[in-house]
């Protein structure tokens, strides 16, 4: 089973940028896609973007054109470049497989966007 550790979050002003990283530990050879998710208090986690083994990317409408997902296969690391951040992007961000196959999550990384 793959485990994930997220990093790179922080406090940024609206309009600013952050780059999140996700380190994967374990065998990823059978995983068809990876995703970035986020969660705000009182709400369920939601998918933000995903990237397939072949490199195809898909974004939710609310981040389309602002966020970019990428992956470094040699480093077993995935990234989320977030530009033009908005206060509503404030959340804890997680990475995981896509589609989800269980309820195991890493610690997440907090992103806070001030107005």
C-alpha cells in the first residue's frame, strides 16, 4: 500500500502562489492515476486535480487555469503549482490515488489564503 506525505503549504495573500509537494512511499506500479484533494472544516474532501500514469491531467472547474499538477516519476513525487490563489482555496490539501481505494490519508498540508 502506498503512503503519501504532503508538504509546501503555508500562508499567502490572495493572488499569490504556492507549490505543494507529495512524496509517495511504496509501490506505485499498479496505480492508474494520482490526485490532489482538499478539505475545509465541516466539508468532505474534494478532488482538485488528477494526473494519470501517462501524464494526462484533469482539473476541477474551480482551479482550471490556475493550478497545475505534475509528477516526477524518478523522485516518486507529485506537485501542485497553485497560482492566483483565492481565499476560497484555503483548505488542507492531500494527495492520494485516483480513484480512491480506501480511507488512508497522509497528514495533509494547510494552505491559507488571506484576502
